[in-house]
C-alpha cells in the first residue's frame, strides 16, 4: 500500500507542476465556419499533380517561393538561407547567403535566426531581387553579384510594432511599391506551429515605397497573413490568412480602396502563396489539407478550447505535430472573383505534398515547399 500512495503522490505532484508550468501561447477560443467542404465538384479528387517530376533532389531544400526574369532564369530561396538561380537549361547557381554561411544552416530551425530564411522573392522594375527574409527583413539583392541592400530591418517598427515573421511579397509594376506580410508580431518562422495552434490575429499587410522609404500598415489584426497576389490591373490584391483557412481581397483602387472583404472562407486546406497563372487565374498552394474523415481535422477540434491548446503547447514537442500532417498535395485554381474553378491533387504524395507556391513560367509550373529536399515541376498544365 505504501508504494501505491507514494506513486499517487508523485503523480499528483507532477500533475500540479505541469498545471502550474506556464504555457508559451495565449490562445483565444475560435469557432470555425463549419466542417470542411466535401471533395466534390471542382474539389473532386484527381491525380493531376502526379504528372510531374523532381529536380535538384538533395540540392534544394525547401524552395519556398519563385520569380523569373525575361531571360528564362528562375529564382528561389531555401531553408538554409540561400538564394539560387535556376537557368533555362536547369543549371543551378548560388547567388548569395542571406545570413551567415555555416555548415549547420538548414539542419535545424534553431539556426534560422543566424542563417536567415528567404520567403517571398520577386524582381523589381530595375532587375533587382526583392527578398522577404523571415528573420532579417526586406532586402534588395543584385542577382548577378549577390550584393545585398537592406531596405527594411526586422528590428524596425511600423505603427510601433517590430516585424517577427516577414513572409509574402508582391511588387506593383505600375508604381514600384512593395507589398509584404508580417505573419506575426509575436512568433518567428521557426515557431510557426505555435502560431497556428494559438490562432491569434497578430499579423499585418504592409507596403514599402522605395522612393520615400516609408513603411505603411494597410491591414492589421490578421490571422497569419501569408501569400499575396496583385490582380492583373492592380485594382486589388488577394491575401491568404493561413491559420484560419481564409482568403481576403484588399482593394487598392476604386470606390472600395482601402477596404477588405472575405472572398473564400472555411477552405479545404490552409492556403500559403497565391500567384497569377499564365492563363488569367489565381493559383493557391495548400500547405496542409483540411479533410473530414472519421473525426474532424485536429485543428478544428481544438480551436474552441484554449485550455487544451495551452496544455498541448506545454507537453507536445513541435516536431511531433508533423505526424498529423497528411502526405497530400493540393492546388486550388480561382477565378478573378475568387471562386474555385478547379483543383490539382496528389492524393498519395507521389510527387510532392505541403505545397507553398505554384509559379508558372514559360509553360512550366514550379511547386514550392517549406522543407522538402527537392523541386517538383509540371511540364504541362493539363486539365
């Protein structure tokens, strides 16, 4: 009997200690709009994403976003803090390191604050690469020499708040203004899972004017704002709120200028980057699908319960959440009104999964990811 009492006392002490242990997150209850939509109509399962192939296996680790120049070169950044140029002949050239050049870069997210992590990449009107590094800030990079010029440091402030997680990027071809997202003022990229579990609204959409060098907050109180894409006439941009599976339209011109509206909610997955296709539609990479099976999706189940979230953040290592992520690739195609007109699937993850970006250039489609050690491509966009 004595050993049982001792065991019970030890368990009780451990439970009290765990209860008193502070949680790293401060979640609020959130009620989703409903269960995930059914996989029917334009969402019906297919295998269109299995018709591709992989490039640079073991050489490119997490090519997250893309841009291209008029000579056919494609540019991307990887999880080890490097910027790369992919030639028309599929040659691969290192342009620069965003941070320190260490052998540990890319081996663990713990090194990202030192090595850097380029997310959004675009070319401006002067042929310079504009790069949103999640840790260091907004840069202009010479694609030939690799010379970096800091435009906005992450330690800088906008409306009194510093930047913690620079992410999406877009540049106006008409004005040169750079639009970018700060996914959170609290959590950096290496703690993105805590950001998603906490489900806070600490993100912002901002703009940087290269002429005045001023940063303007366009929208705040956003749920992990991520990818952004300008409309062809630049009258509006679309913005992905990843953590709640939603896409907004923010008006830049016309009578609604400065206002936002929800155009897609309760999505089939969590959207990452949004890009214009080469045939006049928007393409959305889904980083994690949100499927209804025997039970609701995990994040749906815990969303209304802050106490459960606080407990999980205390006891579950962040790496364990990867076990909950399905190996499934999904791309949404949207019309100019934001409605889904088609999808591409890889149900078994044969080619890829966890898609961050869908970029089309010269008939080829590049599929980004945040962590995978290869670059998947489609040579044709077949329906």
